[in-house]
C-alpha cells in the first residue's frame, strides 16, 4: 500500500513547504526502557515514518539541496546477536533514499551541509520539559539537537509538517478504513457474545484476539469500562467484574500500517432501563447534530461551541442541568467532540485552521453521570468531503 513513491513525494512536499534552502534534519524514535534491560515494543515517531516508512530505532533523516540520506546508529556485536542488524538495501528500497551512512560519517556530512549558513530546519523539542501530561517524551529529538553546534540557528518546521499531515492522501484513508474494518469486527463479535462475559478482561481479550488474527495491534490501550468505571475517561484497568444491570463502554481501535482507528460503543448487558435508553438517545442525537455541522470551511472551535450548546439542550431534557452554560455542560460532557485521526490517534493538527476536504476526524459525544453510574459515549471516524462527511464506521451499529 505504501511504497517508496509515497514517502518520496512527502519529502518533496516538505522541502517545498519549508520555504528556504537550509537542510532539514529529523530524528526517529529511540527504543524506550520497559524494565531492567528490556525495551517496550518499538513504535516509530509518526512524522519520521511519514517521510521515510522506516520502523528502525535511532535513525536520522537529512534532506538538502545536495543530497538526501539516512543515518543509522552503529550497534554493538552483542546487540546484533539479539536484535539483528539494519539492512541498508532494505532501507533504500522502503524509503526511496539511495544513501545510507553509519553515525560517524553521517554526522561529518551533516556538519559540511550545515556549515555554509549555520542554519537547519527541524522539529524543536520542548527544551525545559521531558514530559507532556506526565508522559515521558522520547529523547531522540533532544539528543539530535544537542549534537548540533550551539552557534547553529534551528528553524522549527512543526507548522509545515502539521499542514502536510492534516490532509490525508488516498493511501492513508485506505489504511484508516482497513483499521476500522478490523475494529468493527471486534465490536460485532463482542456484541454477539455480550451475555456471556463475566469480567471486563473477558471483553478486552476478544479485542486482542481479533486484532491479532488480522495481524494488527491496538492503536492505544483499549478501554473496557462497566458502569461507573466509564466515568473515568481513560480507564484502562479493564479488570472489574461485570454488573449486568450497568452499561459497558468500549473504546478500542486497531492500527493498520501505523494508521489508527478510534471507535467507541456502549452496550447494555441485559435489558436496558428507560433511563439508560434516554441517555443513550441523547448521545445519538448530539452525534447526529455534529455530523450535520462538519464540512470544509468550518473551524473546530466554532463547531465545538455549537455542539456544546446542543448537548446542553439534551442535558436539560434529561433533567441533569437547569440552564445551558459551559460549566453545567462540562460537568456531564467533559471532553471535546472531535479530534484529528491518522498516524496518531490524536493526530497532529492546527485547531485554529478551517477544515478542508480529506481531513479525518472522530465524532465522539458522551454523557457521564457518576451519581447514576451511567457512562455513554459513541465514537465514529469520518472523512471530510466537498459536501460534508463520509462516516467510515457507519456500518457498525450504535444500538445499546
């Protein structure tokens, strides 16, 4: 699906968008420690993959008017035994880049290319922080920047990269669609067996089984939340016994060729109560309203405000609030309705920019009533068309 032409064209567009002749240098991710001398399963930096297609740790990409090349870390003989080595020919075939160097000669080339102007384009890292929302940042970018001489001016090209990645190409939409199909298969299998599960972990095992059968992985930690557990938005313990009188919220998405799906459904484990049906219908109503709003030309800010107001009207009908204002609505709907979707589940985006055709977003309203132990979220993945949207996950039922 993704051949070297895809990555070559992405690099060409990046060079054009940067607007200067200074070299571009991008770092791929390092392996990250899990415990002792064991690493977590490797996941490449999404932007690095977008321009190379390479899933090898520790790489550096250099683009310049003179030549493009990849730098490969030199690894010890001991690591070669356990992990194998990087094949230069495979790197060239996958990326479409003809020159590959080990670190020492590669950095000598970087110094020569940068030297005339002493300027370089890259994605800056957060200098004073090593965490985002209490999540450790992969140190690869910081280490690469540290190797550059202090006199070199670093130009941040984050905005140009975001602009390219926000609009999805046909191959990317196909990949997201493939991930959605496998995710939908898992949801349908769960729905068909909903009466036999005893623990949240039983449900999660079906997700993992279906994804593995299709040779895919989870795009993020699955959420399988029964009853009040669903009121914790990123609940991932998935180990509570099921209360058959409470609802089951499932948020799970497969990853296909690094592209994510992100789907949520809420199911009843027995005959739903009238209250559960009412709240579920309100979430469906809000999602349908959101669908009508999404189109090229609108901004996420304006869209979210309209959805918030509409949600307020639904919360009034449910008797949860007495007036529609932000604080009242956010008590029961504490998250955004939509985010961009792609190589990252929460994909890079300029949320001030107007939406345009071929952007892919989630639409995920939810109502969370902790005092009633009710949590209901419905999430679908849509692509913007010239008229509005195409709901990529519409074949998956939203029924309780």
